[in-house]
């Protein structure tokens, strides 16, 4: 599973950095590198744009995995350059931003927006795979998540808009419930299409969500 991100508009980043003149930049060598939003090349490009804007970049690093304990080691290795900065610009998913904030005292500014958790379907194509709803129905929908695969998030489908196996919202996209139907038919479990699923309880785990093992 990968955190899928997109770059914030640079005007938004500039507004967040307006009061800071010395910046340290952190990228991520895993998800943000795969989505080309926070790897070595993107960090270098951002540094260039910051310098053009008159900012002093005290240093930078691309952490192998910015959302785990590697962040602690990376910030320790770059402690002087980080202390010389009055702000940290983080080019990773929101998890990496929050992890960075645990290790340093300076303001932490995200350069990316986190869109979803996804899997790579083919080279450079990422699909949202799981909504992490806490009420998994994959066993009854042939391994296809109706929450993420259906544009309308229907857990009882299909809707009346499916047309020759395509979705009415995006005619280039296969209807998730048609795919579920076809797979259940092959598996001899088509009777599951008649099963009613009650509305999702989106507070099954109240926020902030915590689990103790």
C-alpha cells in the first residue's frame, strides 16, 4: 500500500512560508518518490524555486521512508542544518509530516496533499484500494471493495446507471458492481448479490482512532 499524494499549488506553499526565510526541505524515498511528488528530483526543483523566491535553504534530505523511525535518524544526522532553519518543508504524505513534527521544534509545513492509500495497478497508475472503514465486506464482493471501486461508494449495487459494464460517472471506467457480479458468477456465489448490507457506520472506531494490542 502506498500513500498517494499530489503537490500543493506553489502559491499555497509560498503563503505558508511567507513568514519564514530559512528553510530545510525533507522528501521521501518511498511513496512520494513513486508518485513523483517528493523524490530527489522534486526536492531539487523545489529548492531552486525557493531560492528564486529569495529563501535561504539550509539543507535537505530525502528520507528512505519518511513515515517511520527513519525520520528520527535522518533529523539527527541533519540536526545542525535543521537548527539553522526556522521552518521545515516536508514533501511527503501527511504521515511523514506528523512524524517529522515529533522530532523537531520548528514549524513543519506540508508541501503535498495526501489523496488516498492505493496500490500500483501498472507502472505509474495507482488505484485507491481501501477506505479503512473497519467493516470489510470483501468476502462477499469477490475481493472488490465497493466503497473505493464504485464512484458512488454503493455497498448495495449496481445502481441504475451502469451501461454495458461501464460507470455513468466515468464512462471509461468499469462498473465495480458489474465486476463483482461477474466474479461472483464465476465462483458460483451469485446469490450474494441479493444480500442487503446495512448503511456503513462511519463511527465504528471514533476519532482519533487508536488500537491497543
